[in-house]
């Protein structure tokens, strides 16, 4: 069985930059249950020095890797958008977004429906 860390690494390396998100983001888990997702904006990330971008990726990867519910993550550097797909757990969207913001304070949750 893959660890959350290895799943995120596989996702990060398996996708070419031009692949549309709707083609790669999963909509259901292995058991057929629908996944939840959210999007975060990280303003001006693509304009930072490569070392800063790498550190931001490392921080996000470390946060997401701690959650077994996370099944997919994609960072679109051209749009400065982080997309995360996960198995449903009440409150998890805000928990994950808060953990990411703790480590990457400029990250902003784009939209959230009350659970």
C-alpha cells in the first residue's frame, strides 16, 4: 500500500504541465465514494526565486503528507493555484487549509461551503 507521501510524490511527477486538471483530478476513491476538493491561491508564487518556490512546495507536501485522506494534489504554478482532492471527513477542508496557511501564510482558500 502506498503511503500518503508516496501518493503525493507520484501525482507530482506523473503529470505534465499542460495536462488539464479535469483529466487528472480523481472524482472518486478506490471504493467508489465521491471525493471532496478545495483550491487555494498562493499569490505571486511563480514570480519568486526557484529556491522559494521549492521550499513552498516542500512545506505544502509535508502538510498534505500527514493526512491519509488526501488522495491527490496539484500545484498549477502558472495560475498560482493549489488543488487538493481528499476523502470526506467533517471539518477537513478547513483543517487542511489552516495547516497550509500556518506554513505558507500567503495561501488563501478560494471558496468553501459550510459543512
